[in-house]
């Protein structure tokens, strides 16, 4: 099939060797000089293209002559134009017609390099609507390139005056500038009033006018379109050969390096450590005084000599935006797509590959999403006196006390039964007194010093004394440590432990867009964080919520807001990373100063300034929160009533039991006495 198509195109070219239209020469010349070889070339036109170009026959001897002395670009001529581009094999050729409903679904896999758009309407309104519709159809494609070279061919404009053609060209430039397209050339037929004024000495005849514009021609223009400029003209000599009169580049560099204070519209909201200390003046002007991306933005506008115009934060907690499902977004991406702002900041996780209507600057930082959970709470101080030993050790100690005391009582009782002549010591024959004596040994108090003079009995007593001495030594050694630092309860340290813990976990909508698996059934207790501050506060204060969020942001927020009086964090993170994310700056697609901004970002990264800025900001946050710390000065800690809660609690508990025992004894004694009426 390709062979047949090639043979057919060659036949068309051979048949027209003596009738090659001058418009074909003009398009071929522009393509050869200005369209990069190997790039994608898009030709877009409406069906039924037809043009009439008037010219005296003496200047077009080698061109095809038809009735009424007209040059017509009909379907046959248009086929020759397409054949010429196809056979050159210099560009990847994409031929688009306005009726093609599937053209937006087709993509070449890389950006388009050049465009040729043809409008077949002679009236300004109709031509503008035709061009506008073509732009809309092209810009929805993923390979749309607003930085490409655009050639607009207006076929039926020979009846328009020069002023009308300039107005039409200016209107076209205005329409293209809505999408930041600057490299546009409009080709129109020369007005009929110019034909009698041909230069007879040079034997040239103007045929096509090439209009262009310069968005920053004057320092105060800031991209405003003032007028179209007649930049060059396609002329014919008497042999019918065409060329450009001035032979200048039709696509000169139009974007300056300095923009003379032109405003850069920026969408942002307060989000540490990248955008901090937002202030609003009386006139409504918004400014940010601190932050990594604030400093980076200042470097970019300093390089390009622009002024910053901050927009108010997105309404309804839009933040990083939500995909509404119909190609539109809320939040920062929505403001970029709708053209409200030129640049968006605030730790923007890269998603320009998912949103066709905007593009991103080179990444300038790396972030990660992690689980953040409440840090383990300290044990209550009243438990300090009991936490020196584990529960099973206390039970073992109690069991040893009961067993040894009973054993001692039984042995003594048996001894006195065998040797009834010995003096009885009721300190060990009375079971209650025996238990009290062994309890006194535990408390390092004096006990009865006259146990039976039997080696085995006194050996048991000595072993109990040594055992209690060892236990007391260990207990008193660690008691002070537990009084000062009660220790921490169990810390959730993995996702498995989190899922078993039973607490809820919050995920912000912006995070869920990048990590969709968090919405699966594997996380049944997931809730949506309306604001990230809400989830942070709940996790730190109530301690009943875990959440997934940015490591970069939380490192600063924890250091500044969520530290306890001892300088320990209230929110902890898992070591495992859920997802690594690169941070970039979204801009409108085709933003002219994007190249300069990328250069600044590259220089800042190579200089290590971003890490240095972040380090300084974290250090200031630590100093700010340190003023509320209650850490003791020096190496030692003074014990206060707060530290001795546990001993006093047990003291009062002992007093309570003593009073109850006293009252009980008195009641029993009173009941034991006879009462006479």
C-alpha cells in the first residue's frame, strides 16, 4: 500500500512540474528554513479549502493558467502541497482534518514541532472562528506544543484591505496568546490595491504578506498585543519564481530574558516549610515572608526581573486540588488550568503527566509519604513504684513470701511438738506473727531475734533475709530511675501493628490521588481529612488517629508545634516509606519564562541552597518550640512532689487501710463485750 501511495504522489508531482503553484513554493521555503528536520509537522485544515490569487499572466509564465486569469488552490493543488511535504521525508507528517472526531486521541509520542493551520474563510469573524476551533481541537492533544512554530494560512483574504488584514492577524495573535503561543506567522494574500504598484525595475510582484508580532516589544507591554507587524513578503519575479523580499527569519527569538517588572501571578497557601508567614496588607496585597519555595521564587523573579502577585489561597480547602472527573480540577491545578495564575507553589507532588493542560518546571526537591502515629504516652507516675518489676516477678515474690512464712511456721510447730522441753517463742508458732515477722524482713525492719536454736530453722530464716536484701537492693537501685522517667507505653511501629491497633487512620484527598491503594478494603477504618491540620492536631492531642502525609511538612510541623514539655515529639513516623514523590512547580502550558526558571532551579540545586534553607528553617522552628520546654538545667534532676506521686499514693492507701482496720477492730471489740439492758 505504501508503494502504491508513493508512486501516486510521484505521478502527481511529475504532472505538475510545469504548473507548480507559488503557494507551494512559499510553504516549502518556510518549512525548509524554519521547521526542524525530524520533528513532527501537523497540517490542519477545514474541508473544502479553495483560494483565488489574482496575478497578471506575464509574471507567471511557468504557472498554470486558467480562465479569468486566476490562480486557484483547489483540492488538486492541495494534494500537491501534501505530496511535497510527504516526499521530502524530513518531518513526521500528521495530516488533520476538522471533521476528524478522533484526532485528539491520536498522539505521536512526542511534542509537535511545527503547525500549519489553514482557514478558508474570507470574513474576519468566520476566519477567527475557524482558527479558534482548530486551536481548541489541537490543544487537547497530549502532544500539543505551544512553543512550536505556527504558520497560519488565510486563503480568501484578497478582498480585505491592508488594515483589515492587520486587524485579523492581531486577532489571531490574541487568540494564540491565550495559550502562550508566541511563534505565530500569518500568511495573507497581498491586497489588490498593491498590485499596480509593483516595482517594474526589479520585476517583482508581491503575492503573500507574512505578519508576526512581538509580545514584549515595549517594556510596559507585558505581553499585551498592540498590533500585527508586516514582517516579510513573498514576491514573484517575471519568470514566476518566488522568494521572500527581505529573507529574514520569520521566527526570531521573541521572549526576552528580562521582563521589566511584569507581574507573575502565583497561587499558593500557607504550608510550612515551603510557604510561611502569609500577610495581607490593607490594600489586599498578599505576601509570604519565609519558606523554601518563597526563597526559590524570589531567585526566579530576580533572574527574570518580574514582580510577584500572590493570589488568595484556594477556597474551601482546595489546596492541591481534586479531579472532578470531567477534565477540570479544583485548588491549585484548577487555577493554573483556568488561567487565573501562572505558577503554583506549595510542595506540589508531580502530576503533570496526568494533567494535560499544564506542565511542570524541573523538580527541585524530593518528598515521601509515610504513616504518622501518636507517639507512645508515658506511664502514669503513680505506677512508678510498681513498674520496677514485672507483674510475674511481683507474683513470684509474693508466692515466695507466703511459702517461706508457712514453711517456717510449720517447721517451728513440729519442732516444739518433738521437743516440748524447749522454751516456746510464739513469734513463730502464731501464724499471724510469723507472717508479720517475715514481712518486717521484707521492709528491712527488725524481726524476732529468738527463733528456735535449730540449724535448719535458722538457715531458712537467714536465706529469707539474704533473698529480701538482694531484692531490696535491686528495687531501690532502679526506683529512682522510674520516679524520674516513668518510661513509655507500647509504640505502634509498623503498618501491621497499626491495623491491629483498632485506631482510625486519616488520608487527605490530595494524598489519596497519588496513593490510590489507601482507599482499598485493606484499610477499613479510613476517614478523610478535610484539612491536614485537623488530622495532625487529633493525632497529637487525642492520640486516637494515624494519618499518611508528607515527611517534609511533618518534620517541620512536629518540631514547631507538637513537642511536649520535655522536648519529645507527640507525633512519630514509621521508618517504612509508602511512596516517594518528587516536588515540582506547575505552570501554565507554554509559559514563556519557563526556560529561565528551569535554569535558576538547576543553579540553586547545584549550589545546595535548598538543603541549607530547609536546615535554617528547621533550626528556627526548634528554637521557637524550645522556649516552652521544662527540661531541668544541668545533668541532675531535682525530685519534686510530682516525681513522688507513687510513694505518696501508696502511703495514703496504707493510711486508709489502717483506718479501716482500726475501725473494724473497734467494732468487733465492741460487739464482743456483753451489753446489759
